[in-house]
């Protein structure tokens, strides 16, 4: 599966309607963003079960502000609509592959249950 560009109106539905979503916040003038794009695209081909979304921070300034993006590229990972990873900086291919595997293995239901238990 290839990457897809998403806009603010699509953002919540994308992260809530898919099991795992990786979101790359980028801009056309950003050198590290351009360098990371082929790595992100290659990873999307290896993992058709994961949604690889891209947010152009220039076109989607309100979304970038709402996501508290302070530097780009920033990569976020969501599992069942919950943010499980948020880091600025381009990841090398091996680190991105490791992240995808960890997100797939992460038991979000247990984490949510534990969090609710701690709050209760």
C-alpha cells in the first residue's frame, strides 16, 4: 500500500477507522523530510496492513498546530485511535521497521485497561 496525503477533515477518521496508522508531518521546503519520504514510502510497501499517511504542515497549518508539531519531520503512530509514538526527526529504514514491528506487537487494549485501572 502506498502512502496517502490526509487533510484535517480526514485526520480523525483515518486514525480511528484503521488498526495502525503512521503519520508523517512534513513540508516541501524541509530537506530531512524529503530524505525521509522514500524510507516512509518503502516501508508502506512492506506493510499493506498499516496506513501510511502524510500531512503537509504548510497546507494543514491548523492540524499541525493541533498536533503540537514543533519540528519536522515528525512521525506519529496510532493504534486503535490512540497515540503510541510521537518523535521528531527522520528515522533510518531499520529504525522505522523496528517501530512498525513494536506498534504491531503493542497490546493497546491492555495498556488502556491498565490506564483506566490507575485512574479509577
